[in-house]
């Protein structure tokens, strides 16, 4: 028996009735012969980890733009924390951890430089709008591997698209777990970063959620995970009291951190950079890398420029802007 076949057999014996077994996948757009050692979901996870877009996440903003400190989250560390929480929930519920991990690791591949502020600017500039979850799908289907895409399974792509609250619920329980875990991760680690950055203090946190969920990040995550594990069945859900406490805590973060003056002070500047780069490359399409020139011919210039800019890291966007706009000293 091949290792892959043994894994599939174990899934039949161990996983919950609600789990998505590897053998039940709807497959890939382009058929590939099975791997001897890995299931299709394991292969998807590995493809995501090894792709260029995943590596670039380490230099993309989570909340704080270009933070001066080693311990602030980036889009990559956020992704890893989502993956850890999601795997814990999936394991406890008897779901497919490999599928869960693949979705979690790929969910933010399409995120822009400068976090949601870069996303907001591109959404205003592109005629069809811009959403990072849809761009993540575009990354794995159209952009990665020099335009060949990663050819991921239906379930992984569905989970990536469905991780955002405004999108349709993922068809798998594993995708739904990632949707919940994303919020659990960012609310709690952003509290820690906001306290570290002096934006809020521990005493500023709303009283009821802290008393109900816990004073520390670890306690709150444990409470939220426990509620999901104890209350999920045919769908992933919290109990009503936990849902209400977490909603209040998340609302506090939007009011006091995500939209607060200290965190938005530099964001207009970042938005101006994205807007300038978009206008420049739209007018100077020959300056785009070859892949994006091909996309411009096939899908239109605006789409190609959006693809190019959304893939930039914060530093690359700033360096590109500087090279285009700031004169260099004579003789350099």
C-alpha cells in the first residue's frame, strides 16, 4: 500500500462524518496523476508554502505600517497563527487538517502592500473593484508559476475565497473553520500589537469580553476555540454568549485600533503611493514585467496593473515609488 493510500484509508476510519476526505475532493481544473506519498490536499499545502506569493507575505503589513520592532505581526506571521488555530479546531472536531492548513496558508496570498489600506485604494481604482480574497484565487489560478497557476483543488480554492466575511460560506467545514480562525487570530494578536505600540492599554479593553473570554491572548483564544469545538456539528459556530462577547471585542478593535488616529496617520501616504503606481504603470505598460504585459493583452491593462501592484511588498512599493519620483544625487 502506498503512503497516500494509507492516509486515505486512515481518513475513512478516523475523520468525522462532516470532514472532507481527500478521496472525495472535486479535484483540479487540470487533472494530475496522484502522488505516491501525499494526498491532493497535502500537495496543495506544499505548493502554497513554496510559492513566491507566500514568501512575500513576510514583508506585507498586517496593521502597523513598516513597524520599527521585531515582534509586530506581518501578513506572514498572521497567516501562520491562523493556520495553528485552525488546525487545532479541525483536529478537535475530527476534520481534515491537511485541507484546513492548505486553506489557512493560502487565504491571504492576494493581499496588497500596506494592508487593507492598499486594498481600499485598489478597490476604488479598478472598475470591477478589488477584494483580497478574490485576488488570492487569482494568484493561485492565474499569476503564480509565471502565469501557469498552482492548479489547486476545488476545496482549497473555495476555502480561500470564502474566508472573508462578506463572501459566501465555504462548502467544507474545514473552510468554515479557517473563516472563524482568521478573525480569532487577527483580533487577538492585533490587541497585543496595539498594546505594544502604545495605541491602547490592557485597561482600555471592554470589560465584559475580557471577563468572559479571558484577560490574556492565550485565554481568549482558548475560550473561542473551546466554544467552536463544543458547539459545532452540522455547521461551525460559537454559542451565543461567546459570539456576543467576541463581537463586542472585535467592534472595539475597529473603533480604537483599526480606525484610530495613531494607526491611520501614515496610511494616506501609503494610499497615495499605491494610487501613483497604478496611474504610472497604466500609462507606461511597457515598464511592467513580462508576465503582467501578457496579462494586460489578455485581461486588460487595469487588471494587469492591479495584479502587479497587489503582489508588491511594502518595501518594494516604496522603493519603486522612490525610483520613479525622488531624484538621485549626482554621480550615484
